[in-house]
C-alpha cells in the first residue's frame, strides 16, 4: 500500500483546477433550474437559458463535460451522455459549492450567520440527493416498524416527512431549528398532502418539554443527516435520555448518518461522493464527524436503547442507517 505522500498515481493539477470551476458551474446550473428544465422539456433554447454571459459560460462548461450537447439546429442544447448521472448527483454539488460556499470562504475569517437564502439552497440540495439515494431504503425500514405517528427530528424542508407520512397514511410531526425550513415545510404540506395530519415545530429538539402534547402518540422517529449536530457523546446521550420524556410512546429511532471515513489517508481522494467534501466542510465549521465505530459504541453505552439493525447506503458514501429500539 502507498504511504501518505507517496501515492503511485499523480494528480493532473490543470484538470483539478478546471474541474473545480465545473463544480461551481454545475451547482449554479442546478440552482437556475437548468437541469429540471432539460429533464422536463428535453431541449433548452437560448431563451430557456436566460440572459447574460455567465449562463452561456455555464452552458459551455456543461457541453465540455458532455452533460449537454448541441441540438441539431446547432443553437439549442439537449442532454448529453453524462446528463443522467449529473442529474442524480447534482444535489451534492449544489450543497457544497453553492449552498456552503460562504462557509468555506469565511472559515478562516470568522463565520457570519448563514444567509437564509443559502439555507434554502442547502435544504433543496440535500432533499434532492435524499430523494435519489436514501428515501427508498429508508421508507422500507420505516414501513417495517409499522408506525402510527412519525416524528422527523431536523426535518429540514419537510419533503421526506410529507412523502413518508402520506405514503404510509400516518400523522406526523416535524421539528427543526430553522424557521425558514419550517416555513418551507408548511407550504409543502399544503401543496402535496391531502390525507395525513401534520404538525410543524420550530425548535431545538433539546429544548422541547417533557410530555409535549404535540408529540403525543409518536412511536417512530427519524433523524437524518443531523445526529452529528448532537455530538459530543455526552450530549447525544442526554438527547437519548430525554427523547422518551418528550415523546413517551416512542419505541424506535431511525438515525441516518454519514460517518467519518476510515480509509487509508493515501486513498482519501479516491473516496466516494461526498466524503471528502463532507468532512472538509464540517471541519471548516469546527464540527466533528464521528466514525461508525464511535456511533456504535455510543449507542451501545446508552441506557434504555439498543441497536436493532444497521444498514449501509452506498451514496452518500460512508452512510449508515441505524435502527434503535427502546429496551
Ligand atoms: C443536513 S440538514 C438535514 C435535513 C433533513 N433531515 C435531510 O435529511 O435532508 C440538518 C437539519 O437539522 C436541523 N437541526 C440541527 N440541529 C438541530 C437541533 N438541535 N434541533 C432541531 N433541528 C436541528 C438543521 O436546521 C437542518 O435543517
């Protein structure tokens, strides 16, 4: 095996630089809705692209990456051979290179409050890759638990909760710190659900009071891509202690979490998407991402809970679904 700094493969720095620019172009194209438009219409005219040199530059980069190709009229764009893959992975690019851009820029100068617009971009991007890669497996795990009332802790824009509760025909409660996320969730519920009953709570989950009437009857809780926000271990244990007081009927907590890679450092740049960016971004925010082993030992030493099942998800890389049951 290669020692650190002595890898047998070599980076082409020119390509790395150009791909860095492509990352931003891809994220911006997603945020401008160009992927969705292409997917809906099959072709993008100059008018669809909109005004300005920058959009043309973005389209040129997508052409160079074979995400787009020129239409037969040589003026419009159609999907290129790489379009499908870019369409399904675009959320990762938007989350890191657009939504989190200010964090990376400000990491060394001190963080300002994240702009609410960026919160929107991030919420939409994580929901996009969640839909493409996580939700099918997660819904099956939830279905097997026969929930009657679902709780989503750190529900973000609420899209997963609305989809799952509607699919399973159960009522649901979403909790999130972010007022913006809860606003988006409320609007989504009005648009998409006709049968399930929803409650949205804007709060830190750790600040909810014992026997909160809004959580009465909740028997299955989800916590996706946010358990690391409750790290360190002692804080996470306090949360696990508190959860049955807040929601006394709870019997299952399903945690989906991207864990720290344990790859040999020399192989780190060969890790799957988004490991390298995920760990880099969280360290820029001074946030530690625990390893799978750290999560398993934390759960193992938590009184009142036992790990009933753990499943790996291939994308996002290093992601584990951990099903905890109350003992
Ligand atoms: C990475 S996002 C994940 C959103 C969604 N669960 C998903 O999988 O797409 C993490 C969410 O957790 C929320 N969050 C973080 N800490 C929280 C806390 N202590 N209480 C409630 N929500 C929290 C954030 O506001 C954010 O919306």
